[in-house]
């Protein structure tokens, strides 16, 4: 595996904060700086596609993915993202071929996946205990292997955004019209669903199943309040998410705080959202 020691040493010199001289804090910072832009970028499309419930369903499928890995003695680092990817693509396939509404399809798959995961967990008390760390998440436990996984996914997500951002906006507004203008709607929808699934699953390391959807929704919602164009919304979302990640890690490391990193990151994003809401209300008041 690639040795990142030299990179960590450079990071410690460039950011001479006391808490960043410890290896696991350096790993946590790098992990968050990879996760934050990915979740923000995909979150913009999640809001445009009105698929917040989709991300929630994917995150809760982590229970089944982790449980299968623990039961069959396969690393959850493999089973969790693969199972989440399968669930995401299944939802998209069913949505495209069903007369039911999107929320209904997602709700049915969500119920099935959750029941499947809980049924597996209920058979083995040791598995239930091991699942606790995935329920709440802990970015401080990420290792070099996890960072390399995140770096590879980061490259894939950003390449996808450069290649298809405008087309995805078009599909989100009206897939029928987008199809008529030559956009391969199915290809973009399945690629989007697969990447969201992988981003959600790998982000569970940071904040856990309970809060992972917030990493997608909160920065994108704040960006929508602050931005005046679709392109600006993308960059605002990355700014909000990245600064929230750094601030959350910094605050959680302080003796006066001593809070879990994941919830602190989400709270910093929520403060951003409150600020953006105030800005949006002020703008509306000025235009009246």
C-alpha cells in the first residue's frame, strides 16, 4: 500500500497546530477534506432531483452490508459499499420501470433493506455490538487504506461533475426534454445513483448512518440560499461543506468542547444554513 508518511509530515509542518501533530488527527483532517467536497457536490444534485429520501435509504442499507461482511468474515470495507451500490442501482432501475412515484419505490426498498439488515443482526448479538461504530461513525479511526479509498472516489466524483454537471441539471429539471435534446438520461441517472451510493457508504465512516444524509443536504440547502446561479450553487456547497468539516474537527479537538467530530461537523454546517437563511430572507425583503 502507498506510504503516506511524508505527506503527513508535510501537513504537520504546513499546519503547525498542536492537535494536528498527531497522526490520527492528520488522517481525520485529510478524510474530511475528501468527504466534504464529494458530499457537497453530490448533494446539489440530490436536492435538484428531490432525492433526499434516496440518500437516507442508501445509508440505512449499511446495516445489511456490514452485517453480511461480519457474518461471512469479509471486511465491511468491501461489503458495505458494494451492497449500497447494489441498492442504489436497484432503486433507480425500479423507479424507471415502475408506475409508482419515486418516494413510494424508495420507501418500499428502504423497508425491505432495513428489515433484511435487522433480521441478520438479530441472529447474532456480537454483530449488533460491532454495528454501533457504523451507527454513530468516527472519522478519527480512519486509516491509510480508508484515505486511499476516499481519494479514488473523490477523483471519480469530481471527474463525473466536470463531465456531466450541466447535463445532470437538465435531467433534474425535465428528463423527457433532456432525452429529446440528446442527453442519455438513463446513463446519467444510473451513474448518479451509483456514485451517490458509494459516497454515502464511505461517508458513514465520518458521521455514521444517523447523520450521513445531513452531509449531502445541509451544505446544498445553504448553497441554494446563497447562490444566484446553478454554477455558483456548486461552489457555495463545497465552501460550506469544507469549512464546516475543518471547523468541526477543530472544535471537537478542543478541551472545552470534547464533542464527537461527526455531529460537530454537521452542527457547523447547520450554522452555515441559518446564516444563509438570514441572507435569503434579507434579499427577499429588499426586493419587495
